[in-house]
C-alpha cells in the first residue's frame, strides 16, 4: 500500500494536480486499499495476516502495470522542500509530523469509542460481538486506518527523497517489513491484539532506525543488518509471548 500511495501521489503531481489534492488523493487511495483488505477479511473469515500477504503482491503487481515500473521524479518543488525542511535547522519536519500522528492515535485508542472497539475486537472478537461491539466495522476501520497510515508514511518518504520509486527493494516497501513488526513489539504492543503502545512503537521504530544507521556507519553490510533485525524480531516475539503467558498467570495467582 505504501508503494502504491507513493507512486499515486507522485503521478498526480507529475500530471499537474496541486500538492494538497495529490496528498489527499494518495491518503484516500491508502485508506481504500486498506479497507478492501478489511472487507475481504470480514466477508471470508480468513486470517488478516494471510490476506495482507496475498494483497501485497496483488497491489504491487497492479502498481507496476499501471506505472510501467518507471520512477517519477518531477515532483512539485514545494512538496520536496517540505519533506526535507528542518525546524530551527535541526529537527526534521517529518519527525514532528510523526509525533503529531502518534498523539492523534493515542487519543483515538484511549478516548474514543471507535478506538476502544478496535482494541476489544483485537483482544477477543467473539466476546466483543456478544457484548454488542460492531466487530465487522471495527475490523474494516482498523484495516482502513492501517492503509491510511502506510500511505502517510509513503508520502512523507516520497517528499523526503524527492521521487516516487516503484520498488519494494529500494526506499519504499521491503525495508519496512521487519521494522513494521519489530517496532510495535519492542514498544509494548501485543501481537495477539487488544493492547497498543503508540509512543512505545515510535521509540521502537527510532531504535531500529538508529541501529540500522549505526551499523551502516561502521560499514556493516545490509545482509548483516537483516540478520540482526531478524534476531531482534525473534527475541521481541518471544518476549511478547512470555508477557502474554505471565500476565494471565499473575492474575490467577492474585
């Protein structure tokens, strides 16, 4: 979804669409692609993880056919300038945007009914449905939100790099896969669902980014970085599993 949105936003700008409209169109595209996954999950009852893996290839292949696998570089200068701007010549604007999004998501999950319904559905969909929670709607909204956020990340990266790149092996796509798993688990979110730590995830993503940059600075190859990230992911999943087992046990003892 990130690759599709990045290319769609860049393509609209290359066609002369104003920046704000291209960004809005890109975000709408991301939300729609995410909602399509949610619809498949709701209608078929299949695992969202498997549906997401399948649609990843479908979306990517469709994007390559539509774009001709050609990078789009003639973006709006203001869009690229914003992507590379720094507040007080120090703090990247993109990082401030990430903080704003994190604050908005924290409010969503802590202070709104929709956010709580998503968490309840993730924790126990059957019990949530019996309690009157609209589970199908929560699943749809969760996937739409996921697509929207993937699109926003792609737009931010496209603005920073100054190009829409139709590649999962380059700046957009495949190098997101492991960090997307590692950051939430390191931050304290539960893989099984029902618990989310927004700012913890942001810190986890920052840690992964610093680790990757540090290893590259000491001339460690990308293959070794993939190995280290894989090890970190395995340890994070084991820690998440241990936490999920320990918490019910602690509750029984109490």
